[in-house]
């Protein structure tokens, strides 16, 4: 199923939709890994657009979260990855653009 999802469409989805998709794909590790980056991106985009002061904390937390997934105690649904980190940082940038375009 993971190969059937269009990255261009996933990039447009909101955080709540992606969160529900991940909940429904609980047992499919490949799908979890694919959706995770887009979910992180949507979260960062929406949070930063709502409050641009969150841009720096989210940008700092994004790579730290991926590193934390390497710990044996991690209970993350997805495996760590550069792609997820990139998606999260991209979301911060999109959120800032959205916040400043609304003004």
C-alpha cells in the first residue's frame, strides 16, 4: 500500500488526517515510515503558521526527535530517518511562509 500513496498529495494533507492514517496503518511498518515524515511536516507547518515563535523550537526538536528514536526505549511507530527530519524542517519553512503571507 505504501507505494500507492502519491507524495505530492501527502504533502498537502493536514496533520489530523495524517495522524488518523498512521493510526489505521499501525501494523504496516513501511507505511508508518512513509507517512511519518508527512505527518511531522504537517504538524510543523500548522504549528508554525499559527505561532511563528515556534519555528526555532520545532526546528531544533526535529533532528533531536529522530536521534531519540535510536534509543532502545523509543516507542516510536516509525524508524528514524533523514527524510523525516527533512520533512519536518520543510514544514517549519512552509509554516513561516504561511504565517507571513497571511499578514
